[in-house]
C-alpha cells in the first residue's frame, strides 16, 4: 500500500484536477469549505482530533473517520517535506467558471495577480482574499495558484473562494479594472468600486504595459518616501481591507 500511496501522491502533484494538501490547516480549510477528499494520511489521526478540538471544533470527528493511519516515516515518502502537523491529503479541485465569476453581481472585488512568481506569496494572496471575502482570485501566467506550495501558503483557503488561472490575460467583463500602480492616484477606499477587478503586478516589474493601458484607473498605495514597494500579499491585504473597512 505504501508504494501505491506514494505513486498516487506523486501523480496528484501533476494532475490539474487534483490538489495536494500538506498539513492540518490546509486540510481543515479544505474540509470546512466543502472539498471532495480523495485520500488523507496521517501517522496519528487521533492527534488531529486533539488539534481539531482546540482549533476547529466544527470539524470534530472528521479526522479520525476520514484520515487513514500510515506507518511512521510514510509521510516523508509522500511529499517533499512532511508537515509538522503530520497529515497530507489529496482532494478534487473545484471547477471554476471564470465568466460566471466575473458576472457575479455580489458587491465584492476580484483580485487579479498578473504573472505572479512566488508560490508561497501567491498562496498568501489567496489567504488574504478569503479573509476579506473577495469574489475570487485569478492569475495570469504559467504559475498555478493550486500548486501544492501555493496551497500551503494559502492554508488551503483556495477552497473558500473561486481561485483559477486564466491564461495570458483576463477575459473582458463589465467590472471596472483598477491597476494597483505606484504612479496612480492615491487610494481612497470609499471610492473603490465594489465590483472592481484589482490588478496587482510583481514586486520587481509591476504591471505590464498592456494591462496598464487597458485599466480604467490606476490606484497607488500611499507609502513613506524612500520605500520602493510592498510585498505582493501585503499590497493585496492593504487594498482589500481598505475596501472592506470602508464598507466598500
């Protein structure tokens, strides 16, 4: 069974329909937000129940019934780095209809990450967006927001809202496109359109010229002189919570 499980986890990392969850928090959030679990493995499922009693009482009883016990040392063969909390899992990725996401009338912004580079940072953006109750996180470029490293950075909160890669550029929609750009007008939270697409570029290069040309407005995060940029996830957090706290 060990070899079969190892091959299953290795295959899941390359399968665009599956997600590899590493650690208690990723599995906790996946279960809380309705993930379809394929398999979960832990060396001590009872310890997961003790963690659930402390950190996720709404999931009490879920771990001992849904997580299979494996021999000591098994997790190290299933994933590149065994999580400290001692559990790994495979779940189905939810289907995301990007057109439907963009058409959603709910007054909440969509986060667009253009060509994000760092998986952990991309996951942290998902975590922030879930906390702020954003409408979705969409990405362009080759990096997958469902990569296991991104899921770890997002603590499994990819299951809390629509998260998807959209290829090389965002499809057209009726949402205003706001470019977060240091050359823009200072952020005024009360004036942010509730259904905006908030576009963020990389820390080194910012947003591309084609996207800037397409934007309806450019918005800058006010910062102390001499500070050149913020971490991507910090920028997303600043704008989203400015919107949320202004009753955007």
